[in-house]
């Protein structure tokens, strides 16, 4: 019942390869490659097991999308439309009408900005040695990045909760570091100077256009530290408002993170089970699958 190994498959296909400089596998040989499959009832049981895991992953993703939309709508209500402050006075600012006393500040005023720096390529690996490494948006997810590359000698390190900002095309995409990680030159890490960082993720989502406007580069868009520092935001006169908002969204962020962690476990379980189920190392009781 076990399938041929990858090495055996490669040797089998390349035995009939054509070409000298750039040999390619023979299509006919590939189509005749013997694949050993379990009996059809067991194939269906395996498919049902994996499908159940996929359904749980999809449900978690849908819940997280809804939770993030809720938190972002709340941020927009407070800090873009100023709905809780409509009864007060407003005045014209650089970014339009804002509640009286609020100020336009820059990200340089309110954030620590840590620009990434790529370590030597000979320290990269995909087997989990060292610290997880993010070079750019390739691994960005809905809110948290996926792990695919690691670095044994990191240069620049982002802390858990830092907002990761893509500084090379596409400029302005964001994620949140859920653990200590190495950041390459395509990423910067931002952290508020005087408040918990929860709000910053939603803050930056509303000003993506400013990052594009501040980007530069003749071949592709990029933004440097001074460009990030100049990006403007509207800050409330009563700084307690930021802390109050953070308290509102903290339970939402916790549920988002817990669902994300659950999804990581489910994906790992699915990817581990698949080859074991197909090889017969683990068997699914057919009679237990509806």
C-alpha cells in the first residue's frame, strides 16, 4: 500500500529524461508512474478526515475576518468619523475637520521604528533552525504572518506585538508579530512609545495611501525610515482615549490570536496526517466515517 518515495520517483522519471543541457522528465514515463492507493472506501475515509480539518481551518479564518472587521469598524468610528465626540467642537486641521484639541502628529512622534536588515543568506533555512525570518510580504497573512523561513544569525529583531510594515513593493501592507522574529530589509517593525500596541495595527490600516505617497524608488516602490516618520495621524488630546480603545479591542485581539494559533495546529496536523494516511502508517477506521 505504501507509495514510492520522492527519491525513487525522481530516479524513475529522470531515467527516461530527454536533453543534455537541460534534461526534462519524459511525459510518458510520468503518466505511467505506479501509484499505490488504499481501497476506495478508505480513500473516502481519508478524504473525509482531511476535509473535516479543512472545514475547521476555514471556519477559524471566517471568524477572524469578522472579528477584525468589527475592530476596524470600531476604530474608524472613534478615530476617523469621530462619532463618540460629535457633540463637541471641531476645527480644521491638516487632515480635515478634527475634534477641537486633537492634534496631527507623525509616526516619528508616536512610534519607535525599527527598520529590517537582511542577514547573510547562508544563515537562512527552512527547517526551523534559529529565529523565524520575514523578508517581506510573502509570508503575511490576514493579521499574523506564516512561518516558512528561519535565520540562525538574525540582525534586526521585532518583538511580539510589533506591527510589521512592508517597506518594499507592495508598500504599506501590515501584519503583527506574534513572537520574536528576524526582519529583513523588506520589513520594518513599529511600536507605540507610550501605549499598548493593539491600536497601532488598526491605525496603520487606515493610512495605507500615505505610505504609497511617501514611497520612492525608480525600479519599484519603497519607503525608508524618514518616509515612515513623516506619515501623519490624528491623535486625541486626551491620551486616555487611546488606552480606553485598547481596552475595548483587547478581548477581540485575544480571540483573533487564539483562533490563529488553533489554525496553525490544525494545518500542522493536516500536513502531518496526509502522508501517513496515504502510506498506511496511520489507518482510518472506515466504519467510523459517515
